[in-house]
């Protein structure tokens, strides 16, 4: 450090002012020191001089020291300054003859001829000097200098006491400020009220006139003044304004502190070269020194505290440290308040959540999976009645479930817990014998998650006893139904075998009956009455023959024992032939029988069986259509029908459609699904007294299915029924 730097050192000047000696209140001990110096060293003048930043002040003297004591001495005319700058004693036997001091005005014509000075220390700095002056040149003996050094030690003790008194006063002020801050924070108010109380406590203790607390907004985009305090005797409206104030990061003193995260001390706002948005308002309010301090909560900055005074004030590290502590108090308070508010919010939310969860029978829980395989309960829903039949205290549900698990399900439950300990999501169904003695099926599903270094498990357990009972009952019913279906199929098989056997056995007797009847009819002397009997026998035998043939055909078709010889058939001609063969029967009832067919329409079919299909459909249509009605046969090529894929397309076959529609007595809608069942006859036909066996449509469907086609029936618009057969096109 240079000599000028030692003189201008801020800490030295702060310590100098802290002695209180520059205030001119007098120092009796120092006066005794200077009188002893005059007597012991036999000099006319002795002084205690202190060196400020720009002047030398004589705070005690003995002898005619008026020229130096009445007015401050400029540092350029001060020999004491050199002692402060070097930190060493200075002796000059003949000042006028020493070229180093010829600039001192009093050296040539004043009383200063010989000079001896000892440094005076205080708080680790050289604050001034104890010096003696002679009006004639002289050499200073070692004994004289030793005496002067001893007297300087006495003066230093007085300076030290002054510093102690100053420190005590300052400490008392700072402690008072600290106590006031603690009292303000002890009030049960919000952060804004606490900040206003802190500002008032600090400013009141330190004599500062104004303070503000700025809070960082939740969006971290701006900072807003939320609390302030001003001394009652100061009108600072020009500076504070009447509306809330919001600043951006880096704007004004609060914004700069927020942006930098460190305190800023401005000795004089009026002369501060840095940007300050409200400097004009500060001048109008006659504010000078200002300090801005960050308020942290953990790792996050919560706000900024700014304080202002109406005097110029150099940075004071001790005061700044105190204010940092105050900001730390405020930050912890704000963080604690925020934590308390959050805790209360969470408690309310949890209470409301528990109220909702308590209304359901499901048991919701969160546990921590411990390294030893055990679980520690962290949360559970209030209601345990749904799974255990009774309300339990706040205990670990896993331990409870382990105690009440059904013996047959213990292994499954242990596997469930092992999976959770391994960090896998899992679910399981098992039985619990509850506190009420009732055995219940429960369904637990849980998902692990990592929270820091802990493995947490969130789960829900539901009483599924009713569902399990329904499932068991459904399984029993399903087994019973399967058994019934098996038995019905077995009965159908036996019935089919019986029908086939009976039908086969009936063919021969019926054939014999018809043969003998034919022989008797040719007898020359047969009475006319007997001939009529033979006609009845033949007609009934023929009916029985057709019935037996139908039964045998149906049995063979359904069993796949009847071969269908498929080839390309000209469907148009086949339908025309069938229509012409049934025209006489239609005309006998006055029924209009029409056919609308494309000329070239071919299908892949067995012509004999296909003709059987057309005969069945046409005979039924004519049979169930009253006189004066109409029966229409239409056919649609594959392209017009919209079914199937083009040849070689690899998709389903292209289908041609044939429809036989009548406007007859119709069929009740609910009976359409049974039309193709064996022996089924629509109620409308039975009511009309129309005879039938109920085998024709069953045989027709079996034949169409054997061709890979389909047959459907639907009500016809205006009454009647329409049957549509679809067959692979040729």
C-alpha cells in the first residue's frame, strides 16, 4: 500500500471518526500527556494531532499551539501526515535546514524549528501523532525520544478507550436494531407486515429515514414493492409515489440487486454514476445514501430490501454485515411462512382428499419399500371397513394384510410383495379373513416409483367378493350350459340317427304298399268303392314317401354324406323351366307368376339340387299366397349385386343372386330367425290351415350351404316374403 493510500484508507478514517476526538469535546487525559511532554522534554509546544482524509486536527496541546489548533491544518503543511503515511516516528533537528520539509510554510518564519513525533495507533491503524516542537534547532536525545514514546503509549490508551466507548455505543445501537428486527419478525403477520416491521426497526435504530421491501413475483419476470416505511417527520411522497411499483430485472436499485444477487451500497445517490431510475425523485426528496440487499430463501431469491438516509454515508462493513443478517432473518421468516402456508394448504387438501376417499370402499395406500423387504406406511385412506370389515388405527396395511391373509393365498401375497420390493408394478387377487370373521376376496394393484433414493409404492385394494362370487356362479352356469349343449348335441345326433334309421326302414314298407296298391288297382273285377280306397292308400303312401325322402336328404346333406356335383349351370334356363312347371299350380289359384331374368347368367351348382331349391321356393310362394296374388322371380348378376370380387382377384367368389318374392300371408318378424330350422312352420301358415312338414326350407338351406352360398328371408314391402339365394357365379 502506498503512503497516500495509507492516509486515505477508509478503515483508518472510520476508526479515526469512531474515537469521537474530532468532535472537539475535549480529552483531559491527552491534555495531561501534552503537559507532561512539555515538562519532560523541556519544549515549548506539545500536541496530539489526528490526520483525517483532507486535514490535520489538533485535539490536545500544551504551550502556544494556537496556530495549529484554531484551524485545521492542510495535509500539505503537516509533518504528522508523514508519520501516518510511514507508520514510523519522525525526528527533524533543524526543520528549515532540511530540504524534505522546506514546503512547510512555518518552517522559514514560524516557530517550528525542531520536530519530534511518535505515531498514535488505534484499531490497527496510525491515526495521528504525539509531537513536540521547539522554536530553536536542537538534537533529540535517546532519553527524550524514549520519554516521548512512553507518553505516546499513554495517549494510545486514551484513544483505545475512545474506540471502546464508540464501539460499545455502536454495538448497543446495532444490538438494539437486531432486537427490534427480532421483535418485528415475532409478530404473527404475513411476510409483507413482517418486512414493514423490519424496515421500521432498522431505520428507527440507525436513524435512517426510509426503507422498502421488494418481492420477486411468482413468474420470476418482475419485482414488486410490497412493503415500505418512512420516518413520520419526512414527506417522501415525491420518491415513494402513491401507486404500487413494479420493476424489471436490472432496473433501478432493487432490480440491480435482484439481477446481481449481491448487496449494493451507494454513498450518495446524487452523485452515483450508475443508472438509477428514480434519481430525480431521490434528489427532490433529499435522499443520499442507499443500500440494497438480497433476501434469499434457500437457493432462491425471494426479494430485495432497500434502505435510504438523508446523509452521505460511506460503506460500513459492520453495518452491512448486520443488514445481511437481518435479510437472512427475513428470508428464513418468509421461507417459513411460505412453508407454513404450503403446509396448511396441503393439510386442507389432504383433509378434503380424505373426506372424498372415505366415501368409497376402496383402500388407497402409499408405503416405502425398505431394504430388508418390509414396508413402512406413509399414507392410507381413512376407510378400512371395505377390506377388513372394521375400522383400524393408523397402522401399516401390509402388516395387517399379512396377518389376515387366507392361508391358501399366502404364497400369492408374498409374491405380490416381492415384486413390489423389486420395483415392479403388480396386481393380485387373494382372500382376507377380516376382523369381523368374514372372508373376502380383494384385488390389490400397486405401482412402485422412485423418490430420490427411496422406493415408494402407491396401491389400491378393492373388495371384489361379489365380483368373484358372480364369476364363480357364471363359471358354474357356463359349465352347466356346456353340459346341456353336449347333451342336446348328443340327443340331436341320436335323433338324426333314429330318423335316418326310421326313414330308411320306412322306404321298403311304403314301396311295397304302393306296389300292391298298384296291382290291386289293375284287377278287372275291383269294386268302385275299393278303387277309391286304393286311391287314398296310394296318395297317402306317396306323401309318406316324399316325407321319408326329405328326411333322408336332409340327414345326408347335414352330415356331408350327399355329394353335390358342381358344374357351370345356365341359371336363366333352369329358372324358366321351374317357373313353367309351376305355372299351372299358380294359374289354378289365380296367382300371377312372373320371371325377370338376364339372358346370360351362369352359376356353379349341381343342376338337380339347384332345381330342388327353386321348386321348394316356388311351391312355398304359391302355397302361402292367396288367390289373386303375385309371385315374382328375379335374378341379379354379380356386378349388379355388388358382392364378391372379380375373377382372379384372390378374394371371396363373385355371387349371383336369385330372389323369389310373394305378396302372400307373410311371416311374423320374430319368427324369421327360425324359418330354416327343421320342422318349423310359421304361425301365420298354421293359422291359415296350410299343410306342411317344415322340412322344405331346412333342406333348401342345406343344399345352398353345400354350394358355398347363402339364403336369407325378409319381409317384402307391401306384405309377403322375399327369399334371396346367392350362389357362386359361373
